[in-house]
C-alpha cells in the first residue's frame, strides 16, 4: 500500500492528525471533486436534465457497492445514512406480537431504539446476547437463545464505542441453520474490514458513506437478499416501490427499489461512488491489514502510558481504540488533543448503553484510525496523551 | 424585482431556457458556493469537527425557514426531501381502524401511496374531495365529508402536474372548527407562493429544497405545530428524539427533533440555507407576483397557439403550466423543445393518478416558470411550440 500516494490524495492530512475516522473520515480529493463536478453541471443544465444524462454513472455506484460486498447490483438501495437503511429494513418485516429479535450487547443507540419502537408498536421481545472471555458475542449463548419465536437476528458488526468485532460469519452459519432473518449493521466496518454478504449469509446489511468508506455525509446504503424481497413490505412506500392502481389499491413492485426514495441527493451519490471505487481499487483486504496494523500499534503503545485503560477487549479488534486516562476527564483529554491538532471523539454512554453500563463508563475517548494514518502520527498522539 | 441582477446570480440562465422549476430549479450561485465552501472545510478539518464549529450557522437555517413560513424555529425538522417529511408526519399519528383521511383529487403519487399503506396496515379509510367549476377542491363537499371518523385532512397545495391551487387557508378554517389534524404538502408551492402556517392553521407542512426554493437536491423540511408534539410518536425514532433508558424502555423526548435524523447532509443544509435566505431577501410576496405574471403571460400566449390545450383550470393558478399539443406526442414535444435549449418535463399519469384519469390524460407537458424567467424566453418557447 502506497501510503505516500494515499496521503497525497488526502488533501489536508499533513495539517492535522485525524483519529476520528469512525465519526467521519477525511475523504480523498476525488470525493469532493466528484460532488463539485456534479453540482456544477446541475447548475449548468438543470438537476433533472443532468440526472437523465447521467444514468450510466448513476448505475455504476450500485455495481461498485456490489463489488465491495459481493452481491448483485439489484440488491442495493441507496439511502441517506445507515440508520435510515436500518429502519427501512426492520420495519419491512411482518413482525407479530411475541416474535423475538436477538441482538448483541454492543448495539448502537439508534438501532436499539427501533427494536424498542417495534416492541411498543407490535409487542415483540428483545433478547441480548452477552460476550465471554474470548468474544463480544457468545455463540453458545446465542444458539441456546434461539427458539420458535426468533424472527430476526440483528447485530452491529463493530460497535461505535470500542474495537470489538462481532463474529458475523459464525452467527450467519447459525441463523442459516435455523432459517432466521439476519441483519448486519456495518456502519463502522464498511470500507475497513472485508465484509462479504456471500460469506456472512445475511439478509440485510446496512452501511454509511462518511465513515471508513471515506465518502460524504448524507448518503449510505442497504443490501437486501433478493430471495426474500417478496416477503417484505417497507413501512412507507414510494413510486419507486409500488404502482398506484386506484384510490383503493397499490401494487407492490417487489424489487430492491422499494427501499429507495424517489428523490436522491445525486451529487453526494457521486461522491460515494468515488469513495467506493477508491476502496475497491486499494482492495479491502489490503485496507484491513493496514488498519489492523496501525490500530494495534496504537494499542500496544498506549498500554505503556501511565493511567491509560483500553476498553477494546480481546481477539480480533477493529480500527477503533477506546480509552480513558486516569484522573483526566474525557472532554479535557479530547480538548488537549485538539490543541495539538489531533482529532478524536468521545463515546457517550447513551450511544451504546448496554455495553457502556457493563463497563461502568459514562464516557470514553475514541481514537479511530484509518489506513492513511502513520506510525509517526501514532507516536505523536501517544506522547501527547502521556504528557497531559 | 431586479431581474437582471437575479439572472446574474443564476450562472447559466443565459445559455438555456429553464421551464422545469417544478422539477428542480436552477439554483443561484450562492447555493453551490455554500455547499462547496462547506465540503472544502470538511476536507480540511474533518466532518464532525466542522459540524461542532458551525453550530451557529446550522441553527440559522431553522430561523430562516421559520421566517419564510411564519412559525417558531423549534417547529422545523430537516429531512432529505418532502416525501420523507410527509411520511414522518403521517406515520407519527395514532391512527386506529376506521379513522378517515380526507384528501384532494390532486394528490402526488408518493403521498397517496402512503395513505394506501396506512389503509393496509391500520385499516383507515380514504375520502377524496372533487373540484368544482371554480376550485380544484370543493369546500362544501369537504365540509359534508367530515364526520366523527375524520382524523386527518391532508392536501397537496399545488399538484405536480398542473397550475391548480388548493384553497389551503379556507380548508384550514374548517379543520380548525372541527378540531381535525391538518397536513399541507407544499412541495411545489414553497418558495413560490406566500405560505404561512399562522394563516393556514395547519399542524404539519412538508417541503423540499430543490424546486421553487432553488436549493440543492437531497434536502427538505417538515413543520410540526409545537402544540401537538406530545400527541405524536414517529414510527422510527433516533437518539435525536428519544432517550434510551434500558433494554426495555425509551423515553420519547417530545420535541421537533423526534422528526429529524441524527445524521444530516450538512453541506446540502448549507445550500438550502443560502436558498431560503435568498427567497426571504427577495420577499415571498414579490416572488409570487412575478411568478404569477410570467406563468399567466405564458398561458395567455399559448391560448393563441393552434392545437394547444391547457389543463390548469380556472381561478388562481401557480407557476406550473400543463399542456398538450394536438397531434404531437408529449415526448416528441419535450425533445423538440430540448433541441432548442428549452428544459421542460412530462407529467406521467401515475404521479397524479386521480387527476390525470379525470382529465383522461396518460401524459402531459409541464412548463414550470420561476421569477427569473423572462418575457423574451416565453415568446421563444411559444414560438417553438407553435412551429412543431
């Protein structure tokens, strides 16, 4: 991986140390170039006129995403972010009272809120699977938890607040054996970890553009297994997904377009397209090797810093490094780093309630690395944390 | 209104005649400047870091919209488009089986599909109110249709496919007298017609940015009357609208933020902000006078063209002019105009089924004018239509 070239493509990474890639990554220059080019053309010939002229380029984004996650292009719907994708997916399932959703203890707030929304609206049950010493998701406990009421297994691949990696492929083997619907939220893993629906065996995969894919804010996507489309009906439906037949009746189209809005932010879609192409060109396995290397380098070095606790657990870990420093308030540490031109973020308890309560944390500092981050940056960050 | 100055602000309006403002208008140069400035800053310091630094500018968009439609800033939620706003609104109402939605015959496809979705999911009834010789919405028929089952009156202010204007203020007086929830879809009227929630008396107003507001694609908004927020619960909920208390329970926050996603396309929001400011600076009454003048000028001149039929009805008419030309297929006419650098669009039946069926039209040609269009452009378009 040619890190110098990659850093040249990332216009301002020399000026700041960006360890907030799990918030929103720094894009490559090609992302904004694509967006700005599209906006400028819209201004020149008109928004609808440009859309009509750009049908080939618009189709390409579906192909690029399909290449990234190993599915068909007609299994991808563009959405405005991962939460929208997630909600469109779960509210399209015909839950009945007494049905159960099985999930992890590492769920993102927006996801869990919508399990609870379904509980309130439809009377479903929610079961969370704890971790064990080796894994954030205990597969034996999971298999024991499955019963006839289990309608959906929905897990966050990598949580927002730590380096944990949920074993989505092993879970997929079990859901397949039990013929249960399976949703994987890859909001934090997409563009970072080799995440292939053919290996996972999931029915839904939700993703965003702005994080490890290095795309723009305001666009994400949803994968839906084409073999289950006929069983699903999105809670709200548009002309992309149904034909309005009369004042009494519509005809559901039964294609992936049921999950996509009629109107789309095409300029941002072009930015996402550039981002996915860049990831595909680098190769997701190469990206993962590099992210894993830099994140583990940071963890190893932080272990030697006095007062630092790391909350990522054991086993395979992501590009997200979660810490506190003894006696240093998380906001104080974040501001201290910012003064040294180091971007990081804070994970508040409410975004990952079940996990943070188990860890007895109200907040933690999150340092999220990407392949363009360097050993020199890591050394500077470690030194800056050490000195406060 | 200084049309020369306005046309200077609209970079390419000299090169094309854009009569597709009801599709997506040509933006002023300030819109793309605002978006590009924001994207460039995101690239420089990071997306989350910029969002934190721009809280004042982000708050301003709510104030600008509140100024435009005469409401409080904390009654506005940003959405990705008008349909999203519409769906968030109607699916937050606690419909029971047997409740009735009263609507018009001029509804937009996406809206009507979601009335039908509610019918299927919850067993509600739908009543459509016909027009009469003077109006596209008969107020006497409307008042007769109201009964104890009437839960919501939902109307499109200006349809996508004709110049008709639904009397939303008169409807509002009746809904208020009967204490019925009232939703107005201003997708085609916002930025074009003085549309003030204090005069309409509506509980919900839905809008998009890309049409008569001249903003970017991919952003819109929803107004919700703050006095009814405690009665509503959005179908899907995010951390903006609820507090995740435990694995069994969330606490709805009861603010307008329930209707807004946690993640937003901030660059496009900045573009929308520039667009709304521009409209507010021109003054919406001035805009309406000018749009009304140019659209009526076009209608008057088209009446003298052999073979042209106009489908806008009588009374007050919008900037949308809907026609067919005898013996000329709508696609042929659109392509002919495009060859002369004139942008127009086609209204297919399925986008306005009830209205188009009554008119016995499968398609019609739509010419939608804005204040920056000129008499010279109108004359050229009329001549070009005459000559085919």
